[in-house]
């Protein structure tokens, strides 16, 4: 009985959990650009805007490169 209830609470929690982008590294954020769900996009953008001034030159270069790659990925998705 106790295990079933615990499993139910765990699954229920995952259903309504939001992604916490503040816990991710800047590198992880850069890597998932273009792959964020529509419902989480505002929180993701806010976190990126918060970190942008603090990024190193290397991180900024990776960020800019990733932004330029997004349209190519969307074209591939649309073709499927």
C-alpha cells in the first residue's frame, strides 16, 4: 500500500514539474537551444538573458553559433 502511494505521488510530481534552468550549467543551456518545449520557452529565454552578460568569450561564441543553427534544425523537423 505504501509503495503504491509513493509511486503515485512521484508520478504526479513529474507530471506537473517544470524545468529548472537555473540549476543547469551555461554550457548545458547552450546545447539545448532549439530543443526546449514551447511551454518552457519563456523561462528558458529569461535564464539565457540573465546569463548572457556573464558568459565568457568562448561561451558567447558557442551561443551565437547555436542560434545560427536553429533554422536548419527546424527545416529538417518540418520535412518529417
